[in-house]
């Protein structure tokens, strides 16, 4: 279902997500479904959701090697976004836009901090 979504343009994301959760209910020790859920999450919430899934995959009894690379890619993106945010000047924004910018800053900073706290073993 995920590949139909990516390749055929058929909106099957919710179906794919359901199948991955079903796989986890059958074999919770297998990390691969978490890796796939991370891929489905894409860049939602500035990659926080995908990062959670990749970390769950890595911490699974039977992890998936590809999750390490996926996680590193997200951490690299977070570092880049973090440094870009630091360069941006604070101009006068409406309260709603300021709130959105503050949420983005919080999530990007959280991701950057997470990347700094991860062991560099891989």
C-alpha cells in the first residue's frame, strides 16, 4: 500500500499505516514496521514523528539496519535547519505567525539537541 501511494499516486497512506501497525501487533519485536512508519511520517512536525519511529526501530529486539541511515539523514537536516533558524532575524510578526515560528524553533531545537545526544557509533 505504501508503494502504491509513492509510485502510483493512489492515496493509500492510511491503509499502509494500518498494515504496519497490524504487523507490530503480530510481531512487536520486529523493528522494520517502525522504519516504514517513519518513512510514511515524512517531514511532519519537522521530522519529530519520523525520528520517533526510527528510534523505536533501532531499539527493537530485531532492528532494521537502514533505520540508522534514515535517522542520520534527519539529524543532518535538523542541524541545517537549526543553524538557519539562528541566522534569521526576529522581525515584527503577528501573534499567530510568531506562535508558528516559536513552535518550529522548539521542534527544530529539540531535534538538533537529540542529534547531539546520540552516540556516534554508526
